[in-house]
């Protein structure tokens, strides 16, 4: 099974595979649910292998990669933890 970092790298660097609309399902501990966000909303910092930033309700949140539960491409699940 690929890690989430490998999946995101594949999307970023493979021009054929990277075409499409990607959504990332992030586990929200407070709501105890998975919330989906467009991949473009994620702010991945070069060299940071542990977390990414995302703007939620106008506030930039630092989210660890292990909270990503699912990745969808054009509505179909391509990766799930």
C-alpha cells in the first residue's frame, strides 16, 4: 500500500495521473467525521513530511498527514486508509 506522501507525490509529478479533480478526506476529531476538501486547498511546505496547512473557517490549521483518510479523483476513491 502506498503512503499518503507517495500518493500526493504521484499526483504532483505524473502529468497524466495528475489530471482531474482531486479531493482529500481529512478526519476531524471534533466532529468525529471525515470532511472532504479540494486538493488545491492544501498548503504543502517543501521538506515538511509530517503536516500540511489548510484554511478552515478563515483560519490556517496545521494538520498531520496521518489524519488524511481518503483521496478521490473525479469522485472515485483512489486511496483509503
